[in-house]
C-alpha cells in the first residue's frame, strides 16, 4: 500500500486545530524517531528510501514500529510504506546496526492525531511540532491507497486540507530530517 500524504506548514495553527477539534477528538502522542542509513552521505536517504524505528508514547502506553519506505514514484512524494510492530526498539536498533545500518538522525515530534473519515476513506490528520523547529507547526494528512489509486486518494486529502483551512500555498515537501539538520547546523 502507498501512503498518500500531503504536508503543510501552517500559517494559523490555532484555527486549523480548532477546525480539526470539531471533527474528531485529538490524541496527543510523542514520536521518538531514529532513522538508519548505510553509511556516510546517507545513501538511502539520497535514493529516497527511509528506514526508521519509531517509539510512540501515548496516553494508552507505548508502541514501537519499524518502518521502511520505498522511494516515491508520485510527484506528491507519496511512498509505499511497510511497517512492523516490534517489542523492543533498542534491540531492533542493535539488529539494524549489526546488519550494517547506522543511526543517521534522531528526531522528536510532538503530535496530535485526528482519525477522520471523508468520501469513504479513513484518514489520519496529524498536527506536528518539532522542538528544534520552534515556531513552526505542520499538518500531515494521509490515507492508504492502492497503486493506481493515489491521485484519487490525494484528491480526498486535498479536500480535507481545504475544509480545515489549509491553502495550497502552505503545502511543503520539506522533510523533517532536512529541516532538523539545517536547524542543528
């Protein structure tokens, strides 16, 4: 499956949060991400691939997820995504390192997740702040799509973005990784 997703850097986060709050209850979670790569120069990232271990801390407990994303084959940047729950993030990190992968960057994201339905699709809308990117708030809206269904899925994502007050000129394809590396200097 392909994660059909668009991300916006918000001009008015409070208004967007208010619009989302009228549609669903938001769940606040903290994502602690470790991205892995195959050495100097980040060759996987350069090829558009992602390998990540994420620890999600939420009111209901903790989840640990291993994620691999293929390079995007769509102009939106949407990617095929493969996820697996793991019982121990630290041990998963050791396994990856023994296989030759190295931690390339660690990022913490403070998220509020809204589970929505629109046009027969289940969507996840996530308000995101990253401590190192002070003053910047993002909204990611995603839904899963089969190959060949990405354009239709993205049309629904765009509808949801517009309905919560996000304009097309707020859309960004900047990766959190890149923004954090830049902020860290």
